[in-house]
C-alpha cells in the first residue's frame, strides 16, 4: 500500500457512513484504512463492516479500553506500513480526489507534510465557514495559531520516528505533534478545499475551557516554557481563535 489512512472511532455512528463513503470513493485506490475502535460498546463494529464490505482494504483494531484519539492514532501509525500516512476523524468528509491531488503534489514538490483548505459543516452538512491556509507554516506561525485541520493532513511516514507522536491531552493532541514536526520540516498548505470539517456542539474541539487547559499543558509541559511565556502564548492563541471564528461568521 502507498497510503495508510488512520481513523479513530468513538461514538460517531451518526456520521461514520458519510465519512467512510468519502474514503471508499477516493479516486486514488492504492491505500489501506486502519480504524482504531476506541469504544467499550462493540455494537457499532458490525455496522462499520457492513458499510465497508470488501470495497477497500481495511483493518479494525479494537482497544481493550477507551484510550482517546491521541493514543489511538499512535496505535494506528504503529500498525501502518505505507510510505505516506493520512488522518481522518470519524465525522469529517473528504473530497473524492483529496488523496490523489494531495499525493501528486507532495511527490512532485517532495513535501514531507501537507494540509489543505477546508469548509466547515454543521451536523446537517450545511457549510458554515471556511479556512484558507497559508502556503507554508513554521514553528513560530503555529505558536500564534494552529489552522491545520487534522483530517486534511498527509505526511511521510518517515517523519514519525522516536518521540514524534500524538500527545495524550483530550484536545490539542495534534497541535503538539505539529509543533514537533515544524522544528524539522516545512509544513506546506495546499489552497484547495479537499475536506469538509464537521463542527458538532458536543465535540471536544468545541470545548473552549478544555482547549485552553490543554494549550497550557502543551506550552508549559511539552514545550518547556515558563509560566509567564506559557500564559502569553495561551492568550495569544485564544485571540487568534476568536478572530478566526469572527471571520467565519459570514456563512451563518
């Protein structure tokens, strides 16, 4: 396989069919799907299998207990063998040519990491916002604002060695990894909306207090900044987050 797609699953039955169909219907077919089932109730496994059938190569890894998305993605990475790795959350939707367009550009330009523009959708699939990403992101750019949608990311597997893995926080687990990667390679943005990122009311990414707490942990513990600098970074990140949300209001 040329591309491994890592997808953690936890209580997303309402949206998983649309997500899986967007992966199954990709124009690029040389891929495998690795689902990490992180739910103690096993009743959704048969539903997932009925959707996929034998339409693509896939495997389901069942966690013995709920580990969270960060650890689940790390398990998926460990069980992947492809040259490139993509990530998708269980409620997001890929454009049918996402992997083809993105991989072709990455191979042509020799990118190690890329992400894309995306539309935000609500629970009814209505577009409620958009994100146009910068063509390149550095470590200092990410400290100000993390505008990378995880489900838009494709990276070379060779990047994920040693300590480079997802964090264990409830949110910002991907932000921690992107910061580490940005110290090693340039993060490239592709200005093509190849993803629909779903905003749900009860999602972890919608929990502001949790996001701020986890941002503090990332800056203070993982990035080893002192309290004052950490406080400054968290406030600055919050301001950019608010500005980003104001910009998206034009769709509502």
